C-alpha cells in the first residue's frame, strides 16, 4: 500500500496491528526452544500459524546466507485457534517455546494487557529506533501501557474478493474485475450475484467457501466490533456485528456456501477442486491460495475490490520473543530483519502479504500478480489499506470472533436457526471471557 513515506504516516490508516503467533513445538530443550553447538553456531526456532510466507519466499535462506552461523527452524500450525491454545499452555508451563512466536491481531491486546511478563521488551533490545517505520496504530497495539514493545508488525490484512474466472465463465457471469466491483458494490449485490451463480452451477460448485469467512470479511469493515474504546464488551448489542451476522445467515439460508470450515483438509482441497467460486480475501490469503491451488490454479483466479462501500481489514500479525530464550538478541535480530521494509516488500511481491512497514508501501504500489490474472494487487490492497478503519481491539477479540464463526458453522451445516445459534454465541463468549 504505497505512497511516500512521510505522507504515508499522515494518510495511511493501517488499522489494528497483529502479532502472528508462533507456538507449536520448537526445537531445542527446556524453555528456550533453541540450541547452540560448541562452535558457537545458533539455531533460532520460529513457531507460526497459517502461512506467513517467510520460508516460501526464501527469506530464511537469505538470512542464513547473510549470517553463516545461524540456522532457522520453523514449525507452524494451520489453525490459529489451535496455535493460540497451545501457546497458552506453553506460556503457563514455561517450556517448549520457540525463540520467535507469532501473535495474531485478535490476541495482541491479551498479550499486552495480561501476558506482558511472558515476552521480551523489544525496545530494550533495540526496537525503539524502529517506531517511525510503522503506523502509530500498528505500533501502539503491541505496546504496553508502561511503554514496553512486545512485538514488531509483520503484515496487515486489507480485504478484497478473490474469485475463479473459469467458474464465472462457465456460469455466464462477467469476469472483469471492474465490472464485478460495480455489480457487487453492496453486500446484497454480492449475494444476488451468488444466487445467479447457484442457478447456473447447481450443486457442482458453491458461491463462497463458508459463511464464517463471509462474516469475518464483513465485520472487518467496522471500527468497533466486540469492544468499545473503554474496553467494554459490546458485541451483543453492536448493530454492525448483527448486520454482518444477518448477511451471513442469509447466505447460508440461500444455499450459497460450500459449508467448508476454514483451515480444514476439505477446505484446503477445495481451492483446486472448484468447490467454491469466491472467497473473502485479505492480502495474506493470496499466498495461502497459491499454496493450496498450486501451479494448476495460475491464471484461473482474479481479485476485485470488496463489496460494502468501505474498505476493511481482516487479521495481521506480529513477531515476538518470549522470555526464556537463550538467544533473545539473535531472535530479535531476525525479527528486525524480517519486518524491515526491504523484506516486507519482497514478501508482498512473492506471497501477497501486505506490508505494515511504511517504508515498504511505496515500493509495492505498482505490483501485479501473474498468478491472479495480473491483478494490480498493489493498487487494490493499497487502496483498501488506506481506507481501512483503525479497529478497536479487546482482550478477548479472538475468542469472541471464534464463538461467532463457530455458531455460523452450526447454521450452515446443521440448519440451526439464527436465534438459537446466537444464544450459543452468548454462552460460548461467557465461558471464554469468564
């Protein structure tokens, strides 16, 4: 999301910041998750969720060449909820942590407000000089009330719609991204196009992957979702949340969903099988689609701006160094390098993860992606990032969102009525929040 660095600070509203959590089992013993041999060589372990893209983009190999004594070992969990649960267990027990852990945006308030003593203050390691490299909102989200910086921002999640041009053609729908943006200028327009698709495609292919992902992209357009600025839990009475819920329930009732729970093997397979034609697509999803659809998918996907008349953000991450690492300085050096402008620009060009580092934004404005039919991803996601709201984050943002998407899964897969499913949301949130 490019523009000049100085201007970027004034105009770019990158939204909330997230720390992408890395927690699965790291190599090494004890609580360090690292090892050093007698020759002084260092193994830095990195534990992540989803697809951060560092390995795929060759950044680890590049770093190891620049630092001959360093070896990087990454572990990853596909489902962030599973990752977060495992991380909490390890933080509580003090063992099995990696040198670098990812933190997702919905968890960052929990880290800064409740678990600050579990992570290194990166400011004390040299991060204080990097503050101006990130938007104020991004930086503030990973900073405690007393000024400790617990993570450096990786990407942000400006949203669009990714769609299968080949499936659109088969259903007699337009494939031009500009024309589609006009037809689905509203979410009702998007669902209407989905009904037209269903009438032609029948049972062979659904309009979208799941109503949970639809909900996530719609609610990502809102500044206040689950908490207000005072820290009060407001999801149950928030009209914006209920609008996103109602639209998602409507999509389920109209039979527009493939009923695929995200991050499952069946969902992964569907990217190449044609089980759905569209998906809410934050920038980080591009790398995931490439990984699942493979070379056969090249040129069959395209990208168009988001419906709803407003840009949105879905997810983003941070990298943090937990306390107890035997190589905290080396781990911070890796985090600093991975989140620097040059590496974030490379990652976007290769994987689609949109930069949070202000210095990288201008350099990616004109980037296109041949995999996605030469879509102008720099312009599409850049415009979305500029217009994205700075979202209010609460301690249990991730937990509330998980309960809502779980309940929507009941609606689409079990036929649970809306009122009953929402009562399950309330109960689930009450159990999660305590």
